[in-house]
């Protein structure tokens, strides 16, 4: 017996890859104005952004095929057609990578990935860094961290807490107290994880994490549903430390060669 989605039982986020691809393309089409792509504004529009027919024209594909893609129908999309969609929608590098991962296609503009790694060396490196540093796995759970990181991240890397960065940010009161401008940082974190997780979105641990965050945090559900995608850019990070007061760092994220699912994050004091 099947049931229809209700307020108590909403449909799963990104239920199928085809639906996720359609939702993502539609969201970015609706954000793009005709003027941004060199088209006249034309008569008053009932919906925001470009029309489907306009994007299809820019991509050199049929309006019917493009409509089916947005509707999440299981139609074939070649890498070349996806590349034209990415250009037409003026996607950023992170957004373009996310588009190709959703479609299970390799971007013809990207080089072939390599293989091999030595993660034990990466984990050992954390101990040698004279600044807060930690290593995240593909679900953004800390695998290793140093004493300076434990001292900074109260409620996450100190004591006996859940070591997942997303669960800490969205479900622990200590995070909203520690992180300056929590709303902006949390929204950005969700966008970065959307971009980062697309390569393993259907892995059981990743799906379980997304589902648990959606059940536990209205903010995460809202940010995830926005379809925002962002690269992990680093930069200025401010904290209200319970002992040291306002502290400011410059965050730098390193990815080991051939293992881009792992991250070494270092926070340098300004």
C-alpha cells in the first residue's frame, strides 16, 4: 500500500537522480533573467527567469526534450548536451560539476581522475600542524584533529561528541553560539556539501546523513531544498569562543592528490 506525501510525511529530498537533475536545472533557469543571456525582456512573464523554450533555443535542443529533463523523466542526456545547458544557464564551476555528477556523466572539459592515495600520512600530518587542523571524510565526519582544533570547536572536537561537522552545525546549540553569523555560514555549508556529496549521493551513509539532518533541522531542510551549490572556498572565519572571546581565522582546505573525498582543513589565526 502506498501513501501520498503529507505534511507529516513529506516526499524524500532528491528522490531519484533524474528528479534531482530536473529540480536543479529548473531552479537555475528560474534565477536567470533574459537580459543576462542577451534576450529581450519581452511581455510580462508569469514565472521568474527564462522560459524553457528560451533555454532550449540557447542549447540547440528541442523544447520537448528540455521539458522532459526538467520534469525528471528518464531521458538520455549526452555530455555534450549537458555542457550546452551548463553554458546556457551560466553555471559556476562547482554548479557545472554538480550538474554532471547528477547526470552520471563526465564533463568533457575536465581531465580524467587519477587513483591512489596514502591517507595514513594525511592523518599523521594533522598532529604536526601548529594551528587548529582536522581531516574530514566524505560525509564530513572528523577522522583526526589536533589539540588546537579541539580547543576551538567546543561541542564538536572536544569531549565525547558526535564528530560529524554537519550534525554539529545544524543540531548542536554550541555551534550557533560559537559561529559568528551562523545563518550565513550554515547556508554556505549546506551548499558546499551539496556540491561535494554528489559523487556519492546514493551511498547509504550519505543518504542516511541527509535524511537524519532533514528530520532534525528545519534550517538544513530549507537550505538543502534551495538547490544552492558552492565550492569549498575557505576564507575568513569568526568565532565567539566561550573562553577567548571573538577570534578570527583564515580557513584553508587542502585535498590530497587522488583522494578528493578527504579534506585537510587548517585555520590560521589572523
